[in-house]
């Protein structure tokens, strides 16, 4: 049985981290990518991509602000309608929501901060 390799040290991880940053800085962004990298980019699902701003309509924006000493707590809620990309209309609609958008007490509108 082979001996288990030790975990990389903190210095090794920091060196790798900064090495990747230096490599990204020195890399030519206009250089062609490999076919494998292009295939991986193309296979990314549309859910993970940012929507085209021209396909997004902001319906409502609500801002709540509370001051506590030197701190300002701000909550911004943005309701948007996003038109699916062409060719995606054949897909079944996704009726799930991220988070709980319904008020817990059943009331509508903004909630006062406590």
C-alpha cells in the first residue's frame, strides 16, 4: 500500500494562488482557446449565464434602509422579467423560486426594520 501524500502546506497553496494570478495577467485574452475549452464554455447551461440586459425588464425595485450607529443596513429587492433566449421556448417552464419571496405573515408590501 502506498503512503498517503501529505496535504499541501499553506505556503504551497499561496504560491499556487499567486501563480495563477500571474499566469492570468500574462495570458493573451485574444489568443484562441483549445477545442476542449470552447466545448466546455458552450455546454454551460443558460441558468448559469448572466441574462442579456436587452432581454431583462425591471418591474419593481424596493429599497429598505436602517441606520444603526455608524452603519447603514440596506436591502434592495429587484423584481425582473427575463425573456428566455431564442430556442429555449420549447423547454418546460421552471416554477421554482429561489428563496422565500412571500411575506411570512401573509401581508403584502415592505416590512419595517426591527
